[in-house]
C-alpha cells in the first residue's frame, strides 16, 4: 500500500503530486486545519483519483453533520478521525468504570478489553488465575496479558496474580465490572466531577456528563466561560484559574470524586491536578499532549494520563492495516495493541477459518481473547473453532508482530 501522509500546504495540487499522490492508494490529511484537510481530500479525489482518503477533523460542528458533509457526492472523505471526540469517548468509558486504567470496546460494544491495576482487597490477589472460574462460575473472561514491573507475562491458569500487576482482560461488556471486582475493591460510582478547560474536549465532556453527574467546569477565558454558561444546561461554569487554591476551596474540591484537566497546556493540567489531589479530590485525570510526560506522571499523584495522540493513532491504524482489520487500539503507550479482525475464506483459503484456536499458528505474544459471531460473544478457549465472518479480538504484547497477524487473516489459495 502506498500512502501519502500530508501536512502543511497539502491542498495545493503541486504539493500533493510531489508527495506521490499520482500513484498513492491512500491519502491521510492530518494538518491542524480542518478546511485544509477537506480540500486536500477533494483534490486527491478530483485530480488523482486516490482510492482512500482519511482526514482529521476537529470542529464539533463538522463532526456533528459528518454523514451529510463527507461522502462522494459532497466532500469526498472516506474515513473521519475526530481526535477530540475520541478523547471524550475514552474519558467517558473510564468514568463508567471507576478504577480502570483503560477500557476499549470492540464489535460494536459487545466486547471490551479493560486494563486494571491489581490491588490488595481483590479476591484474586495471591491466587492463581484458574481460581477466577470458582469465584465467577457463570462469567467468562480471558486474561490476555499481565504486565509486572513493566514486563509482559504470558498468563497461564497457574499464574499467581500479585498486587501491582497491570492486568489486561477481555470479556463481554456487561461483565467488565464483575471481573474488575476480582482484582480490586470496586470503587463507588462517581457523582461529583470537576472539569478544567472549556475547549472542544471540556465542553463536549460536560455536555455528555451533565445529565447523569453533578458537573462543574472552570474556564480561564471570560468570554468562553460566558458562552459555555449559556450553552450548557446542567453544568455550573466558573471563570477562573484552576491553580487558584481559594477557588478550589470555595468549590469544595475535597468533595469532588473526579477532577479532569483537559486544557491545551500540559503543565497547567498537571499542576492543577496535583493541587486538586493535595486539597482532597479523590481522583485526578489529565490530558497530556507530550508523550514523554505520560510515563512520568501516571501512577504517581496523577491517577490517569490521557494521550490524544494514542487515541488518534488507534483510529488511523484501523484504516491502514492490511486484511479486514476493523478495530485497533494502541496500548501501553504504543508498545502493545488490541485488534479486531474479521475472518474470511474457508478451510482451503484461510489460515484461521475452520480451525480451532489451538490449531492456529499465532505469532509470539499474541492471544485470541474473544470471538463475536453475530450477536453471540464467545470467550476464547482452545477448542473454539473460527468460522467465516467471525470477529476475532486479539491482544499483542509486542506490536512488531502485527504484520504476521495481518497475513494470518488474509485469505489466499496458495498458503502453506
């Protein structure tokens, strides 16, 4: 696949031609301007007949009317990547599952992969993974990986779960909380949430949360704060600085269940969250643009660090992977991946169709966690046989083997 990844003045035909648009299979327009990305896709479609066009679109006004705006009869964008919306979705899932470090949905929400830190108080701590079946006889789950001291462990039934382990498990979405309760004491649902930053992410989050939670939002630009106060129905909006101790004290920061800083300033997000935690906020979450900061802050005073780049990369990878890869999630700051692939072919043309899981030659560090067949979710076991059209959810501890997985799911009459 030839891909033209475009920045800067990509909407100019000459620039696209120099970037190789004449024979490109795909155009990815990811400039900071929505309009430039749209024009680039239009030029690629009209002048170069580029088959696949992907654009990053930030404005919620465009995203809201995406179906009408972006199609072959209007602006010819095949796949839309909306970073702010991806971040909002990621944060919302973490709010739904207090205590999780990451939650990713697959197969239209039927299956989820959750990342949880194991803590004392969870029934499974100090016990083998196989005892989970005794604790939850009617719930199926698959532990895909355990990271201990930042190193992956391939889980076996005899593997002892230790406090501090980072456990990656796959289950039907309605069973996520039950499995989490094996690894830590379940946290109470959040009620009071304080947001910092009234940009697209902060405003979008407030709009999504205000029906079910008590939400306060702090915005340091007075005009923007006034606009949000008018637009948001059940959110209390304040004009001020989140690093102002008096403001936080006045707004009872010690009663806040979750403090979320989502401004465009990494340092401001980190410092305000640290202050909020010191003043009594039960949990703090920050948006961090600089990748190097994520490893530095998460797990210290900061409970969860959200990387918009990781969310964007995950969305992009699902469109550029070979085979029929319909979902990709980049995990552990890009080291690992979870993917959803659709099985095609039959026993004579496919390396997976018609075979049980123990017969499939999976690349090193790759585990099949679940198979979705129609509306049925089947947690993987060695005897489960893959059928044509199955959605297969996999976890890779090392993404360097992703090309082997892609090859595995590409039908061919000539495979050995």
